[in-house]
C-alpha cells in the first residue's frame, strides 16, 4: 500500500446522535478522518468514546446522522460486511474464541477478513503467524486463548483486527493495563501499522501515548465534541482542561492567575529592594 | 519443549486444533476397518446390531456438526432422519429400489428442508433454538402421520433385496457412516469448520471477523441434516417397513446426542466412539434388563455431564492422569 494523499477523506462522521432510552450518549458529533492519519479520540469516562467506536464500526445504528466510508453508509452494512469494506476494530472488552489457540483466533480473521477469500487455510495460518510475531505473541501461539493474560489478550485483539487487512483500524483502549515499556512497544507497533498506510482511530486514556501518536485529536465530553485539532493545541484549550479537571479547577486556576498578577503588580509598585 | 514442532507436524497431516486428538481419530479408522468384517460372521443379529451402531454414529456426526461444532443444540435431528427414511419409501413405491438413489434423494430433501426451516429457526439462540427444534421434530411427525400419501400412521412397505444379499444394507450403512466421519474430518480442518467454531465461541465476535453467522449456521444445519437423512434412507430400506413411530422415534432423537456428548462434542472421533460404547452397552442391557435399560441412559447423561463434560476423546489428550482429570473437574466447577 502506498501512502495516499493526505487530503483524502477516509471516514466522514456527520451529526452523529445516539440515544439509549432517555439518554443521549452522543449528540451532534461531526468530524472527518483523513486517509493515513492517526486520530486520537479522548474524553473523560462516560463521554461516549466507545459508543462512537461502536457507531463507526457498525455495531450500533446511530439515532441521528451517518458515518460514511468510501461513499457507503456504515449503518446500511451488516456487521460481517464492515471488515470487508476495510474497517476493523478491537474491543475494549476483549472477545477471544476461548477454546481455539491464539494462532487459530488470528487465522479465523485472516480466513474471513477482506483478503480471506483469496487465502487458503494454510496461507491464513501463515499470515496469523506473521501477525503474532509482529504483536509479540508468537511464544504463546499454540496455547488456548483462554490462557492469556489481559495485556496479551489486548495484543490478540490487535492481531485479529490486523488479520482483516484493514484500511482503517479502530483501537479501543488497547494500551490499558500495559506497563511503560509495553506502551512504548505498542506505540512503535501502531506507528509501524500507520506507516503501511492504515488509518488509525485510537481511544486511549494514556495522555502521553495519545499525544505522541496522534496527528489530530478529537475530544468528547458528555457526548459532544468539544475540541478538535493538533494534540498540543487541543490539550491547552481551556474547554478541554475544564472537561477533564472540572470547572472549579479552572476557576481556581483563574483565581491563582489573578493572585499572581496582583503580586506582580504589587512587586512593581513596591520594588524588591524595599525588603530587608 | 518440543511442542511447537509436534503441533506443526500434526497440522501438516491435518490433525490437532479443532479436529481433536489424532490418536482418537486413528482408533476410529481402525475400528471402521474392523467393522467391514462383521457380515462375515453370518449372524443376522450381530449384523443388525452393528448396522444400528453405524446408523446412530452417523446421526451423532450429524448432531455434532450443528450441536458440537456450531454450538446450536438441536433436538429436532430426528425430523431429518425420518424425512430421509420416507425418501426411500417413496422411491420404493415408484419402483426405484436403488440405495444410491435413496441416499442421494434423502440428502437433497433433508438439506433443503433444513435450509428452509433454518432460515426461521436459526434466528433463535440457546434454549429458544433447542425448544424450537423440538417443536420442528414433533410437527414433522404429526404432519407425516396425517399424510395419506405417505401411508398415515399405518406406514409404508419398502421392497427389499433377497435374504442372501441382505448384507448390502450393512455395507451401505458403513459407507454412509464413513462418509459422515470423513466429511467431519475435512470440514473440521477447513475454513468452514473454523467459521462454525467461531460462531459457537462468540457469534458477535465471529461477525466482526467477516463471518456471516446466518449463512454458516444454515450451512452447518444443512450438513447435519444430510447426515441424518442419509442414515434414515438406509435404515428404511433395511427395515422394509416404515411408519411414523419408527421413523421419528424418540430414541433416534436422543441417542445420537448422548453418544456425541459421551465421545466428545466438537471432535472428529467423539461421536463414533460414543456410539460404539453406548449402543454396545445398551444392546447388552436390553438383552438382560429389558425393563430398566432406559434408566441407564438417564444415568449416563448425568454422569457424562458431571464427570466428563468434554467427552472421552478429551481424555486422549489429557496429560497427568487421574490427578489432572480431578483438577479439571474442580476448575470447571469454579
């Protein structure tokens, strides 16, 4: 896959609203995902990140608005066809096939994913082995998936999603529970995947990780998009800080700033040499 | 550890993984070869007994495809068996007495019926599916009982070969059973088998990986119906007479399930091993304890579920003897 032009829109998310009973988990969320980019999706707990992932991957049909990929409305595509369009995802709550081995789990994706029709059973197992080496699971390839630790299950989710040969990969908290070294490894893996032309949408709580990998960050709070842009600019925005740390924190910061300013002012009026 | 290379070797010859224990599969093939010799005993009783064992084994393979590999527990397989049986009877009234024709028609009609019913019934899951299939079995029995064209409750007669060539029915059943075993073996090592198992393990996750659950569930059910139908076709021809209570007997519904459970569901060897053991023991009990032999079946179901939830074939792959077995029981309970 060659790197496509940066201006090409891969995924269009328009005015998405998602209602569960009386609760709007998402409302009026719109943004575009450029092909080849890495979009970080952040927000406090309960802000609707996973719901949005479910809408984009076609698991939920949105109440309002639509997600379009390559001119197709995702809501019209049955779940088992979404990966054939080129969209793959991982689940925050991992879903391995417990009685199959780790290799078989990944091979099933290789058999039925986008390029699955062209792959023999043997080729699918070979592809699975490659992917297990990439995500660092080849040492447990022949163990049943139910034996895996949580971080390894996350790796397995990534390998299964990659086995579908996606153009767009949605990653829902794949780094949760990893230690610092493992996070660095995971980031390296994701960068590598992205370099091969795969567009990434990443939900993650680890701010450091998301800032270092994303080209764009979208911030959700209470189901609404409150900011979008380059990572550093977005994180400096008062709205985002307020969403994460609360309005009282922002007020206190403002109060502190004011005190600081008053002190400075006072210092100017009363020069330091007045002190003993 | 030499394990990876062992696994690789087994995979090269197509065993391990979801095909189950290679030792158990070898045992099955050896037993099947030995069963070819049964007619040389020139003992009608022995031949009939083993023909029944092969018949139940075939049906157990049928049940295993939908209940074992795909995880949809069906209590309606007897409908396909009976439909297959009536295919033979109908062909006989048309003066077509050819076992190949019987089996071919039975396979086609049973599979077509499974696809038709499956479009509706396979929308259900778990207990609801099980209950619906039970209903399908009962409904088909009642419909056939009330069809005058099929002889109603009185049934139909099927013309048979003369006594000297009676073993042809035994060999036909043997071939049908071999077909079921080999079909299961080749499906279990193919993409199709992995689609079935993925659906069993987690249907939603299977769909996310590009598997159309509905299509593959219907495929699994059609394959299972084909096996049951083929067994029914040969059974009817060998029996010479067919009526609803024979074609749709509860025994033909429950035995295969218990056999698959005992041998190990979702394995290639399990149904055959379960059928040989259970049908054999049942035959002996029936001879000596006519009135209580059905009690035995109840006891087997309870014991298998409690002590051997993964079936006998699983023991072939178990390392560590009795201690490992006991440990697995406590793990399962936890």
